């Protein structure tokens, strides 16, 4: 209250008292100062000490003037009246001071109360005040302090007794069961209230709800431990199992991890403290898994949204396992759903999940998904590295094996072999080994071009049936040598596709020879060629060793072999099927492999789009046996800088009847060309000083030229040679029949 109002109240109150006293002076008799006493008391109560003292002074003046004789004058009254006036003044002043101080104290208490209430109300935490007697017995406290968690009760009692005994500050954190049956964290504090004599009058305390803070601290600590576990191993299976064991029983009674992104998900991990319960859960899931529309895991995998179930339906699995609540969160990494993480509480534990637990489980599922994805990437990279190491070891073996035969037989031929039959065996082995090495190198180069995206097709209408027939004829000697029945099932109708003849032949050759290689003696290989709508289909079925189900998804991968050990029964680099897949896909087709397991054979299927009727014109293939006689008398200029290769091709062409003039360089070839005419030239491309491209540029109008080369530039070598002016292109190592065909074709052109 403002000072002017307080003092005005004192003046008015005293004036009223004086008026009443003067009016009722005779009636009041010995209590003539009654109203003045009231005025002083009221003034002190209203305005405090100052107002009470002002009222006292005014009351004294009023009493002297109006109350005591002579009334209406300040003349001296009797000695008895002076004593009464003095006593009035003394006691009235004392009352004013006492009442004023009491009022001030009360106002301070009210102000402190307002401040405290404002502070409490502005604090976002729920709080309650409690008190206790000096000996520690509670006088007032929230009723739910009696619902303390059993694990906290003993510790809290011990700490409270210790604080009472030492008369020190009490501070603790406890869990209390609240109305919904869940435990919440509270901070409880108390201090002793002392008198001036240092004795304790009571204990005053406060209880504060700190559940959100404790939950955040718990969640952060759990996530840190989970992250350490998830990063401790790079194995996907062990990573998930470590996480599940961390969740049980700290977060839940059950932890389940399912992998997959649809109705066909796989239940990968089930964790519970009781192993018998785990077996029961797996058995129930196998027999009574919910339909996809009712399955919460499927719903989460489809929607990508977490699901909290606090009132489970009456299903067999729920009843048998006594499930009370659960949370299912999607495991999403790099935009892909890898599976779902489920945590559940059983009814017998008394725990249940709430909405506040969802964010923790979602974060846990996210980190588990990232760890799983990283583990899978590591496993894939590790498998690829092992496959490459195995491939390099196999490559070394496959290249050195024919090289050993070539070197050994060549050394024996050089030292002289008198037996003609042995000499023929040596030559045949050298030819076969060289062809094997060439095929290995071709596969490597083809795969390299495919990976680099530099392999190009010479597309033209091709009769796929004719190519299959040619491959079957070429592969039959190898099949007969193993007593393997090689059978072709096809119709007489041509199957024309648009593709590269050489690459299509390579596809069929790899499939057929692969089947023969992996079929045991006495087995059979059946090749079925047919049309399937707009597709041409080639199926190669064998009765060989078959393919394990675990390896079947990787059978078309490069650097992968079902058996890469040193004791494997069959050679090869494991590149043939990888090359087949890439070549078929380049032709717009598809590949597929089937096998019922080891010892039960395999089926490899290739499908390539058929050519449109307008593109189905196919030229008849030349019969090489009819054209060999045309080589006799042909004048061939051979340009090759390597002495051994030059001598070999000179002998090869001469054996076919050609008249060959060898040259070691372009300049020497030009000198020979000036000296005599030639029907055709065969030139290497990579030569010192001037290469084959320079030679064809200088002789373009004088003689047709065939290019031969062992260099792979990473581009389509044949196209480049034709664009440069060569009539044809033959890759080293040179196949005699291919070279003769190219020479005859160039002469005819």
C-alpha cells in the first residue's frame, strides 16, 4: 500500500475515533479512550508502524482537547488524567511498533511465498513439497512416495536415516509407480530447519519429476553401448545377435530381428533370457505366423513406419508367449528397407512399452540397419577379394599348364625325336595347348572390354541354328573322347537373330564345352534350340556334377568358381559363363541357370530376341573345304617383324599351296611390291618404324590386305582395321582356317 494512503487511513481513523469519543464521552466513562485505542490498532494494522504512531499522536491531541476536562481546551486536567494520557501514549506507541513489525514480517512472508510459487510454477518439472519431524518421521508428503520401486526403497531408507543422524542435506533419485502402472524418476531433496539455538525444528523437502531427463540419459547411454557393439564386428550375423543380447533384458523381455522387405521376410534373430522360450517362439512362428495383412512386421516393412502395439489382439502366438506390448521399427539404410527390429514385453514382467520408447527403438533400428549394410558390403568386398585371389591362382595354373606342355614337347622336338608317332603327338599337343592358351587370353580380353564398355558387336542377321550345328560338330570330338553323348534337339526352321556371328558362336561354344567338361564319362549333354514367342531359346542340359543351391546365384559372376581348390577336378578360369552373360545381355537377351543340387546335373538357358522378318536375310556360309584348292598359286606378301611368327605363317600359307614372300618391315615389303605383283598381302599391325596402318595406307589401291594383330587396344579392333582400309582382320594366335578364309575372301573382293 502506498504511504499516502496508509497515513490518510490513520488520520481518518483517528478523527472518527475522536468524534465518537467526544459524542459518547459520558457514556464511556472510564473507557473514554476506547475508540482511540481502536483507531491506533486499526491504523497500525492497515498502514504499519508509521501509520500507528501517527494515529497515536493524533489520538493524544484529540484526548487532551476533547476527552479530558476542561473539554474543548488544552488546559491542565487532573494528575490522574495526565497519567492515563501518558500510559495511553506509551502503550499505543508500543502497539503501533509491534503491530507494524508483525505486518512487515507477514508481508515479507507473503512476498517470499509469491516468489517461491512463481519459481515453482515457472519450472517445467512437476514438484511437490514435503516435511518431516526432527527425528525423520514424515509429517506431509505426496501419497505416491509409498509406491517407490522395490530396488530403490532400501537404498533410499538407508540414505535418509544417515542424513537424519548426521543432520545433513538429503539428496536422492528414486523411481515411483504412477497411475498408469509405469515407473517414473523423481529427485527428492530435504534440508533441516533450525532455530537460533541450532536445534532442528523440522525437515523441509521437495520432490521433482526428472523422468524425461533420466530417460534421455538412459537412451543416450544405451545408444552409445549399442554403437560400440555394432561396430565391434564386421560379420552381419554376429552384429545383429550382439544387438539383440544388449536389448534383452534392459530394454525388453524379447528382441526379434527379421530380414527382408516383404511378406517373405526371414526371422533371423530371436532373443530371450530363457532358451526354451526362444524355441517355443520359433516353433509358433513356423506354425502360426499371421497373414501378411495382419502381420505387424509386414505392415512396417511395407509402410516404413514404426508400429507400437499396446493392446495386442487375441492371437495364438500372443497368448502362448503372454505378450503385453511391442514396438516394431523398420531397419532402413541408404534408402533401402533391410528388415525390422521388434522389442516386446511379456505380461509376467509387469513392464510395457509407451510412446516415449518409440524414438529410442527407431534410432536403434536405424543404426542396426547401417551396421548390417556395412557388414554386408564388407562381406561382399571380402568375398570379391578372395575370388580375385583364387582367380589369380587359377589363372597362373591354367596359363602355365599348357605352357609346360608346349615348352616340353618343343624341347623334345628340338633335340630330335626319331619316332614319327611321338612327333605327331608332340605337334598335336602343342597345337591343342596353344589353342587353350588363346582361348584363356580371349576370355580375359573379352571380359576386360565388357567391364570397360568398349566391346562392340558387328550386328547382322544370323541363323542361330546354323551356329549351333557348327559348334556341335566342333565339340563332338571332345565329347566322344569322354564317352559323353552329345545330342541336338532342334527344328529345321531357321532362327534368325540380329547379332555378331563370332560372339554368338562364342556363347554357344562356352555353354556346350562347359557342359561336356563337367559331365562324367558315360553321361549326356542335350542341346535344345527352339523359338519361344519373340525369342530364340538355347537350352544346354547335362547329367554332370550339378550346382549347389548356395552357389547357384553366383554362377554367372566373374572370378567365381564352385570349386577353386588346388584339388579341383576341372580346369578353366571360371570366366566363360560370365562372358556368356555379358554377351547375351549385349544382344538384348537373358540367361538362366537351374540345378537340383550336386550330382543331379544342370540346365543353362539363353534367350535372344528374334530378328524382324525384314531383317532375316542370311547369307549362306562358305564351305572351307571347297575353297582350299583356290589357295594354290596365290601370290601372298607377308609382312611380320617377329621372326618366329613370320616363319610360322609363311610355312602355314605355303602348306595350303600359296606362294609366300615374307618381309620383316614395311620398307622391305614395299621393295618386294615394286619388284613383283601380289594377289593379297597379310600384314601385322604393331611393327617398329612403320606399322600396319602405314602399310595399308601406302598400298591401298595396289593390293588387298589382311590385318593380323595380338594387341588389344580396348576398342573394337576389327572395326578399326576395316576403317583403316584392311579387307579383313584376324586375331593372333592365328587359326589357319580363319586366315585362309580371310585371304580367299580378300582375293574374291
